[in-house]
C-alpha cells in the first residue's frame, strides 16, 4: 500500500477541535502523522512519500459517514447493489455507509447481517455496516433477533420504510436494544394516519386531488416513543425528520436529558411540496417518505440544526428504477438518491446562508454519525464493530475526504454513478464537492484536476506520483 502525503489543506477534525492549515501523512492504511503548517512551510518530510497531493485551497476532513442508505441488496439489485451504491458513496466523499434492512429478505437475523459483511468484503468501494430490523420480516409483529444481530455486527436497529406501529412492540424493542448500547432508529410514521397518502397534506395535495400526509403522523409517533423510552433509556434516533413540530418534540426530550438524536436529509432542507406541481404536476421525482413539506417546516428544521437539536445529516439514499418512478403518482415509489449530491446540497442549505459553519457541517457528517453507530471509540474495549472512525488520529484508520469548497458544478445525470437516477436535483447549479475519497489509505475516487484553484504548476510537477 503506497504511502501518501497530503499537504497544505485546511484540516477540520471536530472530534478534536482541530481547524488549521497543515499536512497529513498516511502509511499502511493508517494516519501516520498530522502536522500544522508554519509560515506555509510543510511540517512533514516529502522524501518518504510515494505520492504527494498538493491540497492547497482544499478542506481535509475525516471520511464522511452516512448512517442511512438503501443499498437494496439482496432482492433489489435492479435498483442498486452494494457495489454500485458504494461507488456512489465514494463519488460523494463518503467512506462509510450504514445500509437499511428493508431488503428481500429483510436483514432481521445474524445470518443476514453476516451476508452483508461478506458481500461488502467482495464488492464494496467503502466501508459498509448493516442496520438490523426491529421486527421479524419488518412486519411489526414479533421482535427480531436483536442480540444475535448485535453480536454479528449490526450497528443499529430500524424497520425503516415503515415505523414500529405497535406501542407494545416498541416498548419491548427499546428494552431489548438498550443493553447493546446501539440506537433504535425510528421511521416515524403512524400508519393509520397515512393510508392512501401520497404527499404532504397541504394546498398542493388539495389542488392535485392527492391523498394528504399530515405532519402529526410523524409527530405523534416521536411523542409516543419518547414517552415510552423515558423509563427505559435506550438510545433513540429519529430518521429523516420532516416536520417543524417534530423538531420541538426532539428539542424538549434532549433538554430533559433523554438519549434522543435526530437526522435530516438534503431534500427536507431545500425543497417544499410545491415541487410536486412542477412540470404540470404529479412529478414523481419529488415523491418522498416522509413527504416534502412547507417553508415553515424548513425554517424550523434549520433552527433545529443551528441550535444542536438535530445532530446528524443523512441522505436516505433510496434508488428506484426509471420504470417504477414513471408510474402514476399514487403508484410510484417514494424516495430519492442522494449520495453523489449530498455534500453540495448541505453546503447550499446550511453553510452558504450561515446556519452553521464548516466545522459543524463536518461534525454532522463525521463524528456525530460515528457516535450514533458507535464508530467513534479509539479502541475496541466498548465492543464497537469499528474503531476510531469519524475522527483523525495517529494510528487510526486513514479514512479521509478532500473537499474543494469553491468548485462550481451543475448536477447532471453523468454525475450519478449508482444504478438509479431518481432525483429532482438534476440541472441544479451548486458549489463545493469532494475531490478525493481515501478509504484505509487507498484513493478510491479523485477528481483533483477539476479543482476550482489548481495547485501551482511547479509544485504540481514536482509532486507527481513517484
């Protein structure tokens, strides 16, 4: 494995509070040294490196982590596979993804968890960790094999795609999951309030004659779960939060000291239900679960990000074939891809308007999801399946993302490297992009020639691969 020296980058590591210009040396798949710059002079020797990357003008972060993706394997390989989904991940700067269990069959026992790991070892371009189902077959009737899955390496539990509707089963699940130290990641949707619903219950649904999905369907499930968990104390995580009212419920629970966290996805930060009525209405690219809501919800979510109520950014990458998305609006599946485009969209929604700064954005895409899935420990004494991810430390895994914050580009179909292209963001002009993704010391993606500010010619020539 070649040794690598990255020089002159703005190094941001929220786990340690590091934010300064410096150099990072990588050797044998781990970080060998982190050195601050002094008067623009490299603090590390270049003589030992087999490859040197001039990262002047770039941001170097721990490898990005997405705790909520759908890789569709097994059973949905026409939409995505572990191989194609992780190719999309490294294209977007992600070095670690956590795959959801709504596959066929569901990831609901230790054998299925082990299948994901075996398949990932063969085909994945980045690290893949499975999230196990809460209930057998994700049917919401009987608790799945929680302890066996935890022992096999599941990094959390969810019936994502469906919420756990039964209060009794939820209480049992919280009780059984708590000793594992892992999180119950809830898809918050009370099903009796969303039957026949295709989009947000608002003026657009009324205008188009579509079934409306009310905010309270999300809010009432979070409120119920928080109350059930009060005496149990399991780590509880709200997936793809969409309602302004949900932000306030999570905020109250956190202020009360409960172990509650929440995530938000790019589309719920930038788009409203008005997208459905584009191009003459019934645009299935804008059909999401939970649905796109209103500007007031976006405002409340942004406030929740700004004050720390929402701690995690996750794509909910949900690929579908063009044929299925081409069905009529009621019949078309919910979902949007997101791995390749998420970083630029987060920059647009959060950094550019000043909602949060770069260190906080990086934290929400690295150390915060690492904490959620127990990747952050720098040793294995806690029983974590991975050690020290989401941070930069000497001797730790060399998972690194290089970002050009000034690179301007327009999202196109050619930028999508996964199997599916179901996104309403095609044609959107954005800025900021991952230009290199390094997993365990190996460069798995690079587009360094596309940097907004190219390295100085003399340095670039001198720093060729040796």
